[in-house]
């Protein structure tokens, strides 16, 4: 049952006027004026083209934008875009935009979207990232289809990734979450996703709201919660994911800290689940990725990253001594010895990450310090991977990423045993 | 004459035996106090050590960085050190009480002075431990932040921060136990002032260009075009 205190009286009136919906498309926003119109148009196009008979609502929860984002969402139409709607929708896709109160962050917006989905008994909920510039109408059926067909409770996105694309996901979060939770989920940091009402209600009733896990870390928490609570995860092939310029992008140390805090908070929360999980089970994939992954945006300075890795490992040696075992530290030091040819292999990287997690869990020092110390090693590992695979073909790249995930799966059992003892 | 000498010797002997008769019980009492004090101090030492081991005190000290400092200074593990401090404080207390029983004028008041000194010593130890903890935290935070922010010579910068906090804590601890207070304060003020002046002159003379670049970067005349950076997400 929705917590009505999350919803203002005015919003409740609008929701009651809307009535039951089949599909709820949630768009949490904060100053996304430059990109949000295309996202709303893509949502409208997707609903009109693929779900013409469905009662739908596009619900925008705004975190207090001062650039006119809510007005743009309200006024966005498909008429002037040239978007072709193949089958004329038989029902109007309602649109509501509302500010939310409480803690800023995507978590609060998601909570409101779940409350609305619960109140309107939506069969499927789709959440879209308002900062994506490459969204097409096809993303809506890709995310909502498996839910509507009853084939999944949570549909995660599946993007084609080049070697240089989102290394924080491919080198760290994906293999770590896969090894821990035992599911081959490609994108645990789901920018977009679809979920069933059952799962939305489950999330809404979770005691995790108001804890350290929320509100910033809702994406990875949703994925982890679905796996840990026995819901059926799935992933749908979407196109390339390009994001627009945000007004103020946080620096890498802040992003890294936030992501790793989220993952670690989930591991703490789901300790009883992941410590007993074995080899990863495949998550069903819907659709196929079209075309070879391409590299977008700025190119990484691999040589600079490798040089920095050598310097950073030397500088951080006294801190690394308290986190890593002697053997792992020796391996990392040896890997950093030759900046021109950094060799940070899969097994060493997997062991490094798990030893950092153990240090985080045991609290050998401030948790923030533990994760900030991992950042230079992550950059070193990324440099090593890019030196070898920057120009690899899709098949080689997939094999390399699969090999990395398997290395994490091999490193998990001893780490889990130590975690239990700690 | 002979009689006088014999009387004097006899009197001296009587006096000696009187003194011995008067002091012997006191010496025995002192010896008993010292012996019992040693046993109590020893028992307390082991009790404290057992409690510290049971409460994983060493693990806590490792977390806050005290163990590393003790190791560097070639001192025993934290639980052993604390139990030794307890042992010596208790035993010295009993020792001085025992000495007080002897009634030597020169040693009178030592117990009272010691009783007044112990709380100050404990506060000084607490200040020192807190200083070490703060220094280590500041050192690690500075080192990690400097590495991630690509600041040149991060270990020098973080080492300087740690030294500064440790010197400050040391000066405060010495001031607390009132050891050569004037000398400590004067030496600290002179040394601190000299270091700061030296740094200011060195930066002003040798790092003028760097300072200009930093100021230009912080307060640009024309905001630079946003350079697209590699995205990790």
C-alpha cells in the first residue's frame, strides 16, 4: 500500500483523476532541460507505437530544477519531432509532473514513483534516465515487454560497450556484483530499468529507505534487492547509451566513492544471501545487441594513467600495507613497476578488490579511506586492460570481460570465508 | 676518663638500639607495603591486560593507527604498554606510601605530590594518544586525497601534516605535565614560527610562478572552455 504521506494532496487528486494505468513511465529529473524533452518524446513514441491500447502515465518526479525542466516535460509533444507513431494510440498517455519533498537524490524520486505505481496498480513500471540522448521509442517495449508478458520482475538494460566505455562498470561493478550475487547481470548500475508492480511494492515497503543505502544508491540497490529477494531478473538489449552534458559533473573520486559505497552497502545488507551463493546463473537476455560497440566521447590517456599508477602505488605503499596481504601487495607493486607495460592480470585484480572489501568490512581504517585508496589501483587496472584491448574486436573483448568475471568468481570463496570470520 | 668514654659508647649503643627498635618496625612495614603493592600492581597488570585482550583493544589501536606508531617507536603492543603503565603507576604509589611510613623529613609530601601528578600525567597521555590518532588520520586523509588529486610529492605533504599535528600534541602534553613549561612553549613558538616563515619565504621566492598559476586557475579572468573528460561511467 502506498505511503500517502509521500504524495501531496494535489498530486493525489491528479492520480485519482488518472485512475488505473497499465504502464507507468517514471522520469526522475534534476536540471535536465537540455535532454529531458527527447526522453519524454521517446517514451511517448514507445507507448504509442508498441502499447497503443495500454493506459499509460508518464510521471515526472522533479527534485527542484531551476532550469524549467518540469515545464519542458509538461509541454513536450511528439507532434513537432517527426517521430513516427506507427499505430495510433487508442488511449491518451497521461503526463504528470510534480516536485518531491524530502532528501534530494534519485532515491526519493524513485520512492515516489513506486508509491504512484502502487496507488495506480500499474502492471509495469519503466524508469528512464532523463540525461540520456540516445534513447529511442524501442527502449520502452524492451524494458516493459518482459514485465507485461510475466517473464521477469526486473528488467535491467543491456548496452553494447566498447573497451573504453564505462570501465567502472566493466572492470569493477559488473564482475563484483556477478561474483557476489551469482547472477550474470551486465549492468548493475541500471540507468534505466523496468519492473513489475510486485517488485515496486516490495521496494516501497523495504526498511532500506532512510538507511545508508539510500537515497543515492537506489539503482544498484534495486538490482541487488531483486536478486537477493528472489525476484526474476532479466536484461533487455537497448542501443548505445549516450548521456548529455550535465551542469555539474562530480569528479571521479566522488563518483567512485558513491558507486563503491553503494555496492558495499548492498553487500552488507544482503550478507546472508551472497555469502552462500555459488557459481553465477545466467540472467535471461531479451533482444540482441545491434552493431559493434563504438567508443564515444573523450579518449582515455592510457599512458598517463599507467604513469600515475606507478607513482600512486609507491606513494600509497604504507596505506596499502594495512589493506592488502603481502602476496597481493607484492603483485600490485610488480604490476606497477613498468609503467610502459602495466600487467595487472584478472586474478590479481579480483583478489585486490576482495581484499579491499574485507578491509572495508573489518573497518581497518575509515571506510572512505579504503575506497579512495582503491581508486588509483582501479585506474591502473583500467590502463592495463586498455593497453591490451583498446583495439580488440567485439568477440575478443567479450571473452576478456567474461574471463575477468570468472576471475572474480574464483576469488570469491576464500574472501567469503574470511568475511564470515571477520 | 675511661669511665666517660665507656658511658658515651654505652649511650651511643643504647641510642643506636633505640633507633633500630624504632625504625625496624617501620622498615618492615615499608617492605610489606612495597611487597604487597608489587603483588597488587602485578595482579592489576594482568587483569588489565586480560580485559584489553578480551575487548580486542589491539585491534582498535590498529584501526586508529596507534599500533603503527608504537611499532615505529619500537614500543611494545598497546595492551602490554597500557598494562605496564598501570603496573608502574600502582607500584610507584605503594612505594611512595611505604617510604612515607619511614618518616624521613626529606621524603615527606612525595606521596601527595605524586597523587597530584598522576591525573596530569594521565591527561597528558590521553592528549598524546589523541594526537597520534588525529595525526595518523590526517596523514592518511592527506596522502589519499593528494594522490587522487594528482598533487606532487603526496608523501611529503602528508608527512608534514602528520609531523605538525604530532608536534602540537607533544607540546600540549608536555605543557599538561608542566615539564619545563617555559622552555617548551618558547621552543615550540620559535620552531613553529620559523617553519612557517621559512615555508612562506621559500614559496614566495621559489614558487611565485606556481602561486600565480594557482591563483589564475582559481580565479580565471575568462572562464575556460569545459574540456571533455573521459567518463568512467
